[in-house]
C-alpha cells in the first residue's frame, strides 16, 4: 500500500490535488509536505509499528499526515471529532496508542485532558501552535523534502486499528494489516464507478471514511475539494462552482440535501457518482434522490472487520422499475467469498434471512 501511495503522489506533480477554502495544493506540494512530516515523525523515534491516533477538523495537513504515517510504517487510529473524552481515552488505552496528532485550533483542551487521563501517551504533536504538546508543522518545516521511500513492511504487518461501533458491548479494536488495505484498494480501482474527470467533494471527516478514497483518487489524478463542515447550502455551492463530479455521503447527509429547497435548482448537473454507505439507506429517500438527480448513486457495503467492499450496487442497478432492489446492499464484489449463514454456520436457502459472513484476504487480522 505505501508503494501505491508513493506512486500516486509522484505521478502528477503540478496537477491540483487538494482544494480547501482558498488554499490549493498540487500533487508536488502534498508529496513534499508528506516527506517533511515523515521526517518529523522519524525525528521523534516513530516508525514501523508506532501507534498514532489522530483527531482533527478537516484541514490540508490531515491527508499529508495520513500519507506520512503510512510511509513511515506507523499504525494509525482515527478518533472521531464528535466522540466524548471517555470514548477517546478508551480507544487510546485499548489500542496502546503512544502518540496523539491533533488539531490544536479545535482540540487543544481535549489533548490536554487525554495527556492527563492516558498514562501511555508519550508524544503529543499538534497541527499548529500549542501549549500542551509540540508544534508538528513547525517541526516538519525544519526538514528539506526528500524522495519518498516505502517502509519495510509485509502483508501481515498491521497498518491500522479501527474501532467497531460497539453495538454488542464496548467498541473493539480491529487490526487491519496491509493485506486488507491493498485488497480493498484493488477492488475499488477495478469495480467502483469513478468519473473520468475526477473532482471529488469530501463532506465527511478526512480521517475516517473519506480517507478510504485517498489512494484510488490519487492513482487516477483526481482532485479533492474539502468541506470544513457539512451544510446543504455550502455543499450545493461547491458542487456548482467547481463542477464536482463525485462525492461520498452517509444517508443522513443525503436526507438533508434532499430536503433542501436547492435540491432541484440545477446545482447537481455535473455530479456523476454519489457513493453512499456506512449506515442503512431508506429506500423511500433513495427513490426521491434518483427521481431528482438520476441514476448517479453507487452503494458500497462493508464492516469494520472487513471494510468497504464486501458488496456494491452499481449506478445502473438503482432502477426505479425494480424498487425491491433499493433495500438491498447490492451484489458481492469480485474476488469476495460471501455467504448468508444461519446460527449453526450453514448457508440459508435463497430468500431466507441470514448473517452476512465473509472469508478471504479482506478480513481483519484480529
């Protein structure tokens, strides 16, 4: 995976990569900032196997830091910006995190509290000036950009620890090795319907679901347009202004957009693909979206233990003449071995309910 990331960053040089507010960063600039962050991490003794958690608002450094952690061989764990202090402390302790990277303009107090609450937290690195830890960006600025070099890691080395939703008790840390992320990206690149002119609007936290689109978009020379917070008006403004062709939404965000008076004002004419997933979609609201914007929806389905690409429902399968399909989670992705099993582990007859079970290279290490 780090090799794919480096290849994507090396390929397009002065082509625009990232738009956030009035800031535009080229592929070359993202690559150089990534190199500086890699060196900053290494100067703190962080590298293969180091465990780093990240909490931040959407800002340009988040993507460069995701890249830097992968290229340094670190194990990444995102903290959701809306989580509670106790939730964050639990994750840090359960995943044995030793370093916290944080946005000091938003999470300075959270970082200070976690420093007191989690004894194993040794390094606090801030995106900007801080009184709690060390200014990560100032540290990185002291290094000259160097060619990016992939770490010495293998398919079974852990790349990330993400936590489940906790529906059956305490959230559990899922160890995903490089094998999982490589397999996921292979399926995304082969199967997912990305537009040819790829301008992707990021409306979700960069550190979470949006990060799963990072390498596929880089590999195709696409550009990210990043919202710092979600609102329907700003969403429609950005789509219209930048002729956005692609985005990713969770269902509740889509509902807000459909309820907006601007849903049919012509702002969405450039949109070719809306990826959606992460929670169940109301078939009724999906019908409404198709009626307003056409067959531009692409559903992905996964689990924390087996991410993003278990199954998919392609744009043409969002067919209003076959409404029963719209409550489905689609067809199994190629190269995925999936079955519906009963409580005894036997495949259920066609049409009967069962538990979705998957085996193969996409499944977590533990």
